[in-house]
C-alpha cells in the first residue's frame, strides 16, 4: 500500500476494532486511501500498531458498507465510486431532506439557528482564509447534522450517511477541486434564510440545486480521475 494514513490518534474509550474502523473509513472518505487502492493488512498492522484481528474486522465492516472490495485469497481494495450508488443516495437525500427542511422551517428553535449561523461563519473562514478542504467537508456535514437534529431526526441522518458513502466521496472530490465551494457556502446561507423566513415554497428548489452541484463537473472528474470510477 505504501501510503500515509491520517488521523491516527486513538480516541478515549475506543477499542482496537473501533479505532481501525474509524481510521480506515475516514481515510477512505477523504480519499487519502483512493478508490481502487490495495488494502494491505500487514502494512496496516505496522501503521496502526494493533493486531490483525481488529483490522480484519474493520475491513469486513467496511465491505458491508460497500467501501472495500474483498477478494478471498487475493487482495482487498478500496471500492471504486459507483455512480449508480451516487444517484441512489442523491434520490434518498432529496426525498428525505426536503421533508426535514420543511419541518425545520416550521419549528426550528433559536438555539439551532445560532448553531447554523456559527457553522456558516466557520465555513466563511475556511473558504476565504484557510482553504482547508477537509475542514470545509466536516463543516458541510455538520451543517446538515444540525438541521436533522433540530427536528429530532438524528438517526435518520446517521442512516443516510451510511447509505451515502459513494455520493460523499464524489462530494469530497468536488471540494478538493474547489470548484463549488463559494456556491456551496452561498446555498447554505440561502437555506438558513429560508428557515428564518419559514419559506417552505423554496425548499425543494434550493435542495435540488444544493444536492446536485457535482453533476456539472462530473465529465471533468471522469476525465481527470477516471481510475476512481466504476466503468
């Protein structure tokens, strides 16, 4: 594999299986472990400083999430981005998030609006000053987490995130290229404005635009990162 893996610090209370799973998933999602890359268990043992068993458990858990392809007696690979899975995740988010945002317009409490505004402020810093792609991706996810939390739908969001791993890797590719960062930020501001004004009539159009930012750039992604995608 011969690769640097990020975020190696172990969290308090985390067992080895949880640690291996989190580190591998984080590095797959931020494309440090790129689509199609070989996963070498022996090298992971050396890097993570843990035994093979929790690493193998993590690999099979990620296999169940369609992030690693395992070929017995051969090798394991980071799964290629499957555009069919991307479209399925988009469909799910569009349907669910439309209803969640409508609920948020009807009942969002002040504390959640303040959290959204703080999140926007941090996004602006990242976009205009730091240009930290990983930080923006995290803030983007946090923004939507706050919306789901505000209407007591946090478990729905967790389910969506598990289902959306291929979609989210494509989102990260978009952020790496820095093509839509300003657009994403402005759309987040517009979503907060819609919530404040309780303007349910604009929910569907803003979400459709927001969730499909990547589509316009897909041909260039396929050309530049063709080996990342399933043929």
